[in-house]
């Protein structure tokens, strides 16, 4: 097990070598050196799930796994995109509408960024771009947001756009929603752009104000991938959004100040149960109780009461399982196994759900025991091999070379 941990950790730490490799790949495909290299991390959300698109509170941290993007200006209006991990070059021209590439689907993330930047009036010229990443894709750790934000960071520096941090997050979110076609909230792009090493961030998804939440020394954030292939995530995600909007519309009929579920109390949801109907009432109850749990978690972190943080995480999972119904049996099993493990303070699913990962917090000296017992127990019960990552809270996007 320790080998598995060491391997995962080692990979994340060799950033300098990865930048060198990317420069080499850039030279092989395009010839010559890039003008600059930027990075943007993936994320894990500690608590505050399915609240961002209701203007609520979230508490993600940027992780020490990222996407690196190398770029160089061109004298003409051509754009060439290369993925080191998937291979191939995808081309487009400024002046023609940006279209999706049905073959090289990896290119739709940087294409979406170009589309949104042009739409926002950014003065782009032609460029060559190559990227590589070590955020596991399809695991709910926001590899796509990392590609979008790293591309924005690189183009911001290349063309002197001077985009403020949260402008990059909003443009990345627009790329995902308007070009890639996933109606996501702001959380993933926001933390990828604004993460702070050693901290989680409590983000108010309405005002975009952030509160730094120091991650105590000696506490490990352990992500475990169920290895369940996520099916129909986008349509189920959009269903949940629609249910939250239906609940909001109900309250807005009698209260003109209600813009999102953020503006509604738990008592109001309780009293409106019949009018909302059982499903929408449960969805709304999740959102209002989850918002309260995020605020309690900030207080508990401040008081260094990690036992309470853990209890809030477990309550969050139960709410996502019973009220929001976005877990799958494998996520529930991993949380159950984690909570039975000595030293584990709390665990929950993280990300959109329907598969993907759990996140658990525990003292660093409990990690070995966790991997030694939870991994084989999960394998025995499901026939699936989970991947385990310990994550360090890292900085948001930057230019690295
Ligand atoms: C996905 C979305 C986020 C957020 C989470 C659920 O990761 O991209 O905006 O809604 O699901 O909390």
C-alpha cells in the first residue's frame, strides 16, 4: 500500500520534470520552444455539494495534481492544439466561428475557452498550444476545469489580457456550459483559479467572496476513486438543477427576494413540503441543510474541532444519499468502510456523484491503516479496485515557466 501512496505522491511532486517533458513535446510537435507554461490544479470538495448552482456555500481545496499548458504566439491567425496525453493536433482559424472537434474531443476544452474569450472581446492572435495533465479524468476531481483554467491562465499571460482571478473562473465556467455543454456551477473553475496552498476555501457562490480555511498540520485529505464509470452524469445533473429551480420558483411566487435556494430557510422548506411534492422537497432540504453544514464546518475548522468537521462530512453524505439521491452503492460502501476505520474523522462523496470519488479526513498516521483495510474490503465486496490519492492543498493557477 505504501508503495501505491508513494507512487501517487511522487507523481505529483515532479512538476519541474513534467514542465520539461511538456516543453520537449511542444518542440517535437510544433518545433522550437513555447513562450510560456501555465498550470491549473484539479480540486476536491470537502463539503458543500450541489449547492453552487443555488448560489450557496462550498468548501473545496485545490489539489497537487494539475494541467500544464505550453503556448507560443504565431504571426498568423491559426491556432494549433496538441494533447500530449491523447495525441494528435486540432486546428482552427481566428475569423471563422469556433466549432467543436468531434474526433479530438479533448480539444473542445481549449476550443471552448477560445470561443468564450472571442465572445468577450479579448484581443487574441494565433497561437500554438500543447497540454498535459495528471488529474485523473472522469473521477470527479475536475480535470476539465483544470484544462479550461490552465488555458485561460496561459492565454491571459500570452496576450496580456490581465483577467482578474474570478473572471478566469467565470470564463472557464462559460466555456464548460456554453461550448462543452455541461451546465456546471462556478465551484470547480473558481477553486482551480483561486486555490491557496495549505488551505481549503469557503466560497460564497453568490458574491464570490472567499474565506481561507487552514488545513491543520498532520491531517491527511484522502481521496478514493470508486472506479465506477459514471453514467448519464450530465442528464442527471441537469435534472437536479431543474428540481432546485422548481423549488426556487415556488418560493419566489410569494417572496420576491428569493433568487435561488440560498435565500430559503430550512423551516420554509419544511412548511412547503406538500406544495413542493416529496422529491423537490427533499432536493431543497439537501441544499438548505448543506449550506448550514458548510458554515458550521468553517467554525469547526477554526476551533480545530476536526471531529465535528468529520461528523458534518458524514451528515453531508447522508443528505446526498437520501435527499439529493446522487450517490451510488459503491460510494455509500466506501464511506461506510472509511467511517468504520480507526482514526478516520469523516468521509463523504465528493463532486457531482453518480460514481467518482469519496473524500476522507484522518491523521496522517492513519492513512496506511486506511489503505490496508479499506482497499481490500472494497475489492472483496465489489470486485472493483479503488484508487487512493492523498492530496495536499495547493495554489491555484499560475505561470510556471
Ligand atoms: C460538479 C460541477 C460543480 C458542482 C458539483 C457538485 O463538479 O461542475 O459546479 O455543482 O458537481 O457540487
